[in-house]
């Protein structure tokens, strides 16, 4: 395996790069050690060339979207971290072909979901308003099959374009059977695991701009009222599991978890499934608090809590 410096010189792509870049500045938890090499490709071609070359040389590569669902370890991530932030292309296709003459709006993987929602509003297209205020990127929302107000992003997705682990470019329709609650084909074990999502195409309907805007405002106001943006967090730490009979927040409430803390990592005072960096936390403390909640839920309720937040890098 060549050194990362030799590798970079050889591949010659258009990108911003940073060595030993602290990832705390790139995650909504504001936690995490450095990326050995952070690369932000300026365009799709550069992203594709980077991923293909890294695979050829067996260099580990992690894809970073908005960093809104990640707990990055204090010792950071070795190898390359590909930041999709500059892949923001947006194009509207003529309404045709799809059922009922829906419009197709395609967005680059790095576009923030919130910006996508605003663009749809400006175009008078409805379907995305429930996702207004969701932190993170289009690619991350597809990977996570983000869910807001009972709607999953896969329900408005028409197709995805991605770079498969084989190095092949694939464009594929969204098949309902491959998506589930917080599950997408891009996650480990899925048919497209290890792929780099490049572009997502959404199926939207013409709607009254005033109505779209009203829903978007209401969603954002609801999140604000629920304290979503009050302190650095990654939203819900655990998935909900219907079999447990109550949302995870309620279960943790019952265990007296609100306000519990390990160092600067705390369960928020306003929602027991939102853990926050209350100031000066480390990723290790956050992980410890998460594991503490899991242990108590297991021992006292017989419940297995599955983290929604993804643990990455070295702790
Ligand atoms: C305040 C707050 C509120 C939240 N509310 C919600 C909510 O209501 N509903 C909800 O579902 N989530 C919620 N979240 C979690 C988060 O917003 C979502 O999980 C979001 O979709 C993550 O997107 P991201 O771009 O930040 O992904 P990241 O956190 O950067 O990455 C998540 C995963 O996606 C992968 N990934 C990212 N981009 C790509 C790509 N282009 N190709 C391949 N893989 C990729 C990463 O490798 C990683 O495995 C909330 C988070 C916060 C901070």
C-alpha cells in the first residue's frame, strides 16, 4: 500500500484536502478525532476517481455526509474520509413518464436536505416538506432511509445513481422491498452495501407554494420546540422498536435517564432519546453513556436497544 501522500500525488483530482482534520468540526455531536486525510472532491468525476483508486490500492475510505448521525471516536478515522459536501448539483426533469405526470428532481448526494426542501418549495413541488429541518445530506438521508413525521425518504425517491463497490456506475429504481424502517440497500448486508451514492432523484407533485411553506414552517417549529437544535446532538440515539411497546424515549424516561451524564455527555433534559454534548464531552464519554442506557434497559426491562447513531473510527 503506498503512503497517502504518494497516493494523492498519483491520482490528480480536483478536491480540497486537509491532513489530520478534526472531525468534531464536521459532526453534529461536535465530537470526534482527526481524519488522517479529509478529501472534499469538487465534482462527481473526482469523487469517482478517488474511490476507484483507493479501492485499487486497498486504502480504507469512509464517506462523510453532513455528519448528523455519527459518533466518531476520539482517535479519529485512519485512511481517507471523503466529504461529499461539494456534490450539490440539482436538476429538474420535465414532468413525464412517471405516474400522474409527477416531476422528477435530482440532487447531488452532498446537498443538505434542508436546501433541497427549499428548492422544491421554490419550484412549487410538494412531497419533501416533512423533511424540512432534517440535518444532513441527501446521500446520508438515503443511506439511513431517514424518517420524519411518519414518512420515509424512500417513499419520495424514484431512483438513485451510485458507484458500486465493483467500481461500476449504477442507476437503479427504488424498489420498496429493499427499504424498511431505518434500513436501505446501502447499509451492511444490503445489495448495494459499500456504494457511494452520487445522486438521488425525487418524485414530486405540483402543489400550492403557500401550503408547502406552511408545512415546512410547522415542521421546523416543532423541532425547535422539541429542543432539536438546542445543543449538539445526533438526533435520536436509539431506534424505536414496536415490539418493546413504547418509543425508546419513553422507556428511557421510565428508567430515569433524563439528565443522566457521563462527563460532558448527557441525556437531554427534554427528551430521553436525545443525547447531547453539553460541553467538553468526549466521544468515549458519549459511547459510555449509550452503553449504560443499553445495559440498564437490558437488565431492568429485558429490552435490547439498537443504536441509530453509527459508531465510526477509533475510540
Ligand atoms: C437535531 C437532529 C435531528 C434529527 N432528526 C432526525 C429525524 O427526524 N429523522 C431521522 O431519520 N434522522 C434524524 N436525525 C439524524 C440525521 O439527521 C439523519 O440520519 C441524516 O439522514 C444523516 O445524514 P448525513 O448526511 O448527516 O449522514 P452522515 O451522518 O454523514 O452519515 C451517515 C451514514 O451515511 C453514509 N453516507 C452519507 N453520505 C453517503 C453517500 N453519499 N453515499 C454513501 N453513504 C453515505 C455514511 O458513510 C454513514 O454511514 C437527526 C439528527 C439531528 C442532529
